[in-house]
C-alpha cells in the first residue's frame, strides 16, 4: 500500500470507527473524557504504526483494544479507580427500551447524551462534532469562528456538566424518544446550515466540510433509527440541497439563485438518493403516517429538483406543501418561503403583499429584505427595490450572498 | 444522586390554595416513589438576615443578600438516579407550584 492509499485508509477508518470507539469506551469507563482521550491516542498510535505494520484486518477491533489499554493506563496513572470515581460514572441502561425496535448501539447513546436538552445548543453542536463526528477541537473552532481555547472550554464545560449533573448515557424511553430525536436532528440541521450558508467575512461561502459532516452523521442516525420518518426526511433534505452545492456559487464567488442555476451541474446521484427517500416517505404518508417538517421540506426540494427549469416547477404543489408546513411550524421564515411560492404562482404583487405582512417579525432578517427587493424589482419599483437591497446587504453575513445582492442592486435602473 | 430543585418566585402574590394543594399531591408522590429527601417553603426575602463573620467581628445586616425581582421561594431536595429522572420530576414540580424551577446536582 502506498502512502496516499494508506492515508485514505486511515481517514476512512477514522470516519467509520471513531464514534464506535468513543461510544464503547464511554460505556465501559463511564467517562466521556477518558473515552475521548483514549480514542484520540489509539488513532495517533495507528497513524504511527500502520505505515510499517500495515492496516490490521479488523481495524475497528484493533482501535478499540488499543484505546481500552490507553484508558486503563490513564486510570491507573491517575489512580482513579477508587470509589469516588465509580460514583462519578455515567449511568446507562443495559437493556434498550423495548418499543424502539432499533439496533442497540452505543453510538446512539452517545448521540443522545451529546444532544441532551440540558446542554446549551452551542455546546451540543460542539460536543456532537467532537465525540460523534471525531472532528478535532481546532477544526470545530474554525467551523464556528471562535478561538481554539474558547471552543476547548465550551467542550470541557459540557463534559463537566454531563458528569456532575449525571446526564445519562442512554437511549431515551419510547415516550421521550420523538422529542429527543427532534433535538438531535436540530443539531445536525444547524451544522448543515452553517456549512451551507456559512457566515463571516473571511469564510468560504459554502463549507463543504460541515455539510459533508452533517450528512455523514445523519446517515449514521438513519442507520441506527431506520424507521424514523423525520430522520429520512432530514437526510433527503440535506442530499437534495447538497446536490446543488457547486451550481449555487459562481466562479466569481457569487450566489446563483435557483432560477439561474445550471441544472446540468447538479449531482444526479445525490438527487436520485434524495428522491428515493422522499418517495419512501410519501408512501408512508399515503399509508396514514403524518409527515413532519423535515419530510415536507424534503418533498418541496424534491419538487424543485424534479423540474427542468424554474418555469417548469410545479409551484401549486410547492404552495400546497408550504401550506401543510405552516400548520406544523408557524415560524415567519416558513411564511416567507411560502410567500415566494405565492409570487411564482400568482405574480409578484400578490407575493409582495404576503411578504409585507411579515415585516414586524422579520425586519432584522436579510432574506426578508432580499425577497422584497427581488419582488419590487420585478414590479419595476426600482427606488424601493434599491432600499430593500441596501438593507439586505447590510444584514447578510454570507460573502456569496452579499456579492449577488450587490450586483443585483447595481443593475437597477 | 441528589438534586436541589429551587423554586424561583417571579410574580406577585404568594402561593394560592390551589397551588398548595397541587404541591401536597406532588410531595406525596415523591414520598411514595422514593424520591423525597426534604422540601420546604421559605418566608419572604424581607425576613432574611445576613451574617458575615469572616472578619474580626460578626456583621449583622437586615435583608436578603441580593435585591432581586426573582428570589428563592422554596426548594425540594430529591433523590434521582440521573438528570433525566430529576428533570421529569422537576417538570411536574413546576406545574404543581406554578413557578419556574432550577435543577442543580449536589456534588
């Protein structure tokens, strides 16, 4: 095996095995800190030894064994095997809750612990990327534009709270499961969105590392909870969005709106997979299972990605789906997107009236002003459009979006 | 594992008879299910006295240590195997006493 192949093999093993190693050590030692450090040491040992010794036939088992030894060494070293340490161990159930019907996997416990509602959202994101995703602290710090020491502290504080307050290492009961899965999906969706619409003047407009990581983790959860419709919905939504990634930013770093995207540049494989998942959920919906918000959002994106061009898009279908979504989620951002569908179906004037009704709730949201600017431009109301573009540019945080809005504004007559 | 459940008072007026009755029902449940350690309601913060005996002489001051619109009105100490159980109980406690609640583990 040459150096490049070996490097690839180690990256692949890291992707496939990191969460499993951390999860199994957390269960054995009842301590996230010990598990994280030992897993990191085991991977470092692999990087040292595999070039000479070759990749072992079962790399996962090799890593778990090595990490176990490292953890025991550390515990011996720190002489932590006293009663106090035992008392501080995390609590977990040996029996998975019966009605779950999913494989019992330590990784699932790990995900639910990292996404526990008693932790702040920012802590959940960081902890999930570190413990489940295997990203390093510097990588996560870069992703969220904070210093390494601030990110390190955030993760340390979260781990300390898990230990001190005894946040359990457990798959929630069937009764709590839907709400807790929703919480996990919210974390993954935030990671994806931060990658998809990266904010900050010095970041790339699309952070493929974050979108890819969010998709990878959602796939993992899909494997663990194959019957959960919202997990399938979120995965489909991510895939259908990711499929358009390269078409969404021009060569000059400008955002390209849906209507102007080169549909030939979309990733057909991702779209096919997304459509397959949406069809699976539509079949479930036809059988009487009410879809949640991610499934509806995925279906909307399936409609977009099925059309040959913007005009060919089935806007009445999109509007019907947004109507369904508004009933589940009364957020003004959903209402704004619904208004965009209204504008495509009934014209910019009707759309603008619907958008204007959201002013008191969305005045600080760049997309509200960008949408108004576009509709006003289409109505020939250049002066008002210019003012709306100004406001949108002032509020937008994404470099590609700012570039696009600026060009549009400067093209106004 | 023990947790302190603090009842945070942030509205006018004391507990109503309905709230008192609901608290009684909740307390009985805690006792029946083995989660009960201790609980109590506190008199208003105006009745508090501060003592500071870190120096040469003990200083006695009238009033609560912090003037605030939100104050501790009472507490439970419960026994629970983990935070999920403690949070589930605290959720019911908040409903019973009709107040905001803080859950904090003992060391």
